[in-house]
C-alpha cells in the first residue's frame, strides 16, 4: 500500500511539474504573442525593414536670361554593410587600392560596431567605374542627388554651395534654402538577413516635394567679364582682395557682383573660409574720398551753401587729432565742382562744418549707411555709423572725406544709385523672383524713399562728370561716352601693425546726364601706387568698355559716315579697314590708338565709320559682311565672346584663358574657340613660321 501511495505521489509531482512547465510556457507564449507583441514586432521591423529617405530635387538657380547657374546632378557614394563582410582586412585592402584611400582608415570603419558605414562620399565617375568592375563583397553604391555649378567659379559668392550632407552654405543657396531645398519623401523597404532588398515585400511611402526655382538679376556674361578683369588687376597690383558691383540703374537690378578671391563651389572643400567670404556685403571699410560727393549733396540740398559759392582751401584746418590738409597742390579758391575735381579735404570739411551733425547722421541713415541693405545674401554687415562722432565738431569733418565711418560695397552702390536716379533711394534687386512652376511664390520687398532733390543730384552728377574728364579719375575716361565718377583711397589698419595698407576704390555711372549703369570697384591692400586713380579707375574703364560692347551701346557723339573713305582726325590718318579680317582689323585699330566695335555678321570688314565731336571718339565701328565665319584668333576672350553673343552665333568654348588661341568650325556651323594664354599663342605662331620657313 505504501509503495502504491509513493508511486501516486511521484506521478502527481511529475504532473504538477509538467503542468507548471506548460503553464509557464503558455503564459510566456501569451506574453510574447499578445501582451508584448507590439514590442517584438517593432524589433523585427527594425531588423528587416528600412525607412529610406527619398531626396527632393533642389530648385534650379537661373540668371536673368534663364541660363542655369546651379542645378542637380546624380552623384554616387559607397557604403559597407559590415555584417556581410567575411574578411574585413581583405575588404579594406581592396577598397583602399581601388579608391586610393588609407588602408587603416577603411579598416577602422568596417571593424566598428555599426552595421552601416560610409566609405566615401561623392565618388568620381572613374571611381564608380572601378568599383563596379571589382564587385567587392559587402560594398554597395548609393545613388544620390548632388549640386552642380556649370560655370564653376563664376557667381560663386552669389550662389554659395551645398555640401555632401545637403547642407547649404553662403550665397542664395543658404539665404533662400527654405525655398530651394524642398521636402524629402519616404519609402519603406524590407530586407533579408544579409541586407538584400525584398522588393516584393516593400511598401509605399510619401513622395518628395521638389524645391522652387530661383531667378537672379545677374547677367552671367557680364559677371564672367568682370571676374576676369578684377582677378587680372588684383593679381597685377598684388591686392589681398577685391570687389566689383555693376547695377542697372533703370531696372534697379544688380548685373554683376564679384568678390575676389573666388572659389569653385563644385569643390568648395579645397578652399579656405577666407575665399568663401563675400567681400561685397561682409567687408567693412572706410570710403575715403568716395564720401565727398555724398556730403556735398546734403550741403546743397539743405541750402547750407550756395552752389555758386567758392571756398578758400589755401590753409589746413587744425583739429585735436592733427591737420586736415590736401595732398595735391591747387589754386587757393575752389568752386564746389573743383573741390571734387581736386578731391580737396579742406574744401569738403568746410562744407560739412555748415551742417548740423544730427542732420548728417539722419541723412546717412536714410542712405542706409549703418544698416543692412538687404539684397538677399547672408553675412551682410551693417557698417559703422557713430552718432557721437558725427555730432562732434571735428568728427563730422573727418566723416566728410570718409574717415571715422565704416561702409560696405553694397551700401556705397545703393547710396550712389540714389544720386544717379535723381535722389530716390531704392533697395537694389539681386533676386527677381522665386517660382513654383509658373507660380511666383516670392518677390523681394523693395524699399523706396526720397532723400535728395532731383536738382541737387543733377548738380552732383555734372560735378562728378568733371572729376573723370578733368580730375583724378581721368584713367576712367572713355572717348565718346560721358562718365561721372569719384575715386577714393582710404588707409586701413595693418594686420601686423607694420606698414601702411590702403583700400583703393572708385564709383562711377554713365552716361552722366542720364545714368543707365553704375559700377563700383574696390581693391584691398594693393601695392604702391595704391591710389584709387591708379588702381581702381583703370578697372572701371575696362568694365564700362565691356558693358558698352556687351550691350551694344552707341557713343553719345554724332556719327560721321564714311564708306569706305579714310577719315582724317587729330590722331592722324585713320587706316582703311575694308576687306580686313576681324582679327587683323582689331590688331591694327589698337596699334593706331582706336577701340574697334564690330557689328553685323561676316568674315571681313565691309564698311567703317567713326563718331566725331569736340573730343573725337576713340571708338570706331567696323561693319562686317561676307559669307565666311569671323576669324578671332588673337582676340581677348571676353571681347570675342561679347561679339559672338551680340550677333547670335552658336559657339563652344574649350579651355580657359584670356586669349583665343585656336578656332575651328564644326559641320553644324558652330564656332569652336580654344582659350589659352597669350604666350601659348605666340609660341604657336613661332612654330608655324618656322615650319613655313
């Protein structure tokens, strides 16, 4: 009996254990499948499904003629799935050989605990080709959308750039990023245990919303010309930096904005932050004598001085900080225009003494000095406008010739545009609009206010005209065109505390009686001779000359038609250009002190005429004709491109340089110009002459 009881007890214990075990298993199963099912489902989804971001197409940036300045392009990057790599040392060795990377760097990345690691971003086409040929196990290519800037350095400071992570920096890329970037979409894909996508199980998502397109007022043709001029002269004068701005006064639109040194936004990481800096809006400097017409305008406008008055400029003005003196000898008594012609510090200081300091401060504020102009670029500085300094008896004298005040290039441009436009200050436009398809989603707000009377501005424009024709800005004089301008040379504090450094600058507009274009240039720390009249004025002349050629602006003087007779002038006999090829006519014209303007299509000069007036125009118009293509070898590249664009030729540019060194015409009639250095052309001509000999 006892044995039976013992057996029953043991059976009961076994059943109890079994029931308990099954109960625990059942409860755990219930807990996993019901109570905690959402947790484990999420864990499984995290392991097998991937939320893939679908990049939005970033908006395109155009110039004023709808030329593409920034657009999207496909770029490839490569990554590794570390759990699929069997031999990580062998993997690192193969990858480092193919991509020419450091072996230890690759090995460190794939031995990290992360399952997904980037190996290299923004692969070149050659690297992509090599990786596809090698088929390295565990390495994947990722196709992404990157940014492309087809004009390279051109407009770099206006555009800014987008880095490999899709983050924008500088220029309109940054300032208007919320319009350009769009919104990314989402796609959910499922993967197996080794990371392969199971397309049959992949589900939908959210479609990306593409960015809006941005339209600038910039003319990329003029921009490239200005960049070449500024870069050439900055290197010639060994300047640390430079700025150039061209404003269309009729439309109040910025046609060109140059900051030197420049960089290629396609390869932004190869440049320093100094080269990224947009000096046109971020650099603050003393305007020097460029401020004189601005202060004179106030004195005349407020009737503090009679425009017909003459000022005694024979003696220096004694101040607590030293003497205010003039640097050039001149007659003792100067009229108001002569104060500008001779750039007299004494004369302008005496005019400022008649003005109330608070009124000067208020006036300069209305011209937007001391405040951001707001053209749509990041990093714009406010400048320095010190109320106490201007209200000081002697401080306002120093301000009148540009000392003790800090300005930016865009502030100077907007202030002189006010004078050129008859006294109305307007915000210069850099952005025309931003569009979503055909719908305009953004237009800049243009502030507008009257600051000076039109009569005052006409007086100042006439005086500035004399500065170019008679004064220190003669280097900017262009025969046949009336140019008004003012140069300035401002001392700056040396970075090393040793030696004197200067800003050389000039502002000009033309035609002076009915201004259509305004140009401002500035050179930072040029070598001696660092004066505005010696450094900035020649740059102004070159830029205005190219504006005349690019936009085909006729001289102001009357034409004397002569077909094809030779004209006799103060220059002597003008050569007969008829039947000469374009390149030969260009060379001979320069040799005779003339500046040729070619019009019409053709391969040879058919007619010629030149404008005459009291001052004979140095520009001669040469009208082409014939069935052939114009021969342009030897011409400056900017000059050649200006002609091709004006006359509507189809062309293609190869290489880079300031001179056309080779020309071909393809079967479709497209002119192919190869650009290079003038030395290369001379070397080529020498080789050809040796061969013919």
